[in-house]
């Protein structure tokens, strides 16, 4: 979830720089989509209960999932690092909200 949150946050900021960030948006979206898919798959398997055979099958699925995470880890961190470098080079300035109702500007 930590990576998912960071990816969402970075993706939102990168959209503001769409002309320069096209190379990063697609990989970030792929990461978000993959994480969302895995989150749904894991959530569908909860709560874990059943006989020994079912628990063993779930353990094997978990092991396969962890191997997939490990294999994707370098790619994910590479994309996040590239996005961080881009954001460092193109700082995002937040726009302050102006509350127009707080002042009466009548003559």
C-alpha cells in the first residue's frame, strides 16, 4: 500500500507536467494497475480458513506472489526514482486556496 500511495501521489503531480512526464505516466499507471489487481486478488482470498490442503494452497500462492513482488521490485523502484528525479527538477508549487467569502469587497 505504501508503494501504491506513493505511485498515486507521484502520478497526480506528474500529470501537471504532461508534456515532460509522458515517459513516466505509463510505467506509473502500469504499477498502479498491477498493485490494484493484486490487492483485489488478495482481498478476495480473505479471511483465510479451511482445511490443511486449502491453507497449503494459499501458502503456495503467497510464495508465488512474493516472488513476483521481488522480481518487479527493481523496476518499481527505478520508475519511482525516475519520477522523484523529475519532480526534483520540476518542483510542484501548490496553489493556495482563496476563500472569497471571508471578505466583503463592496465600496
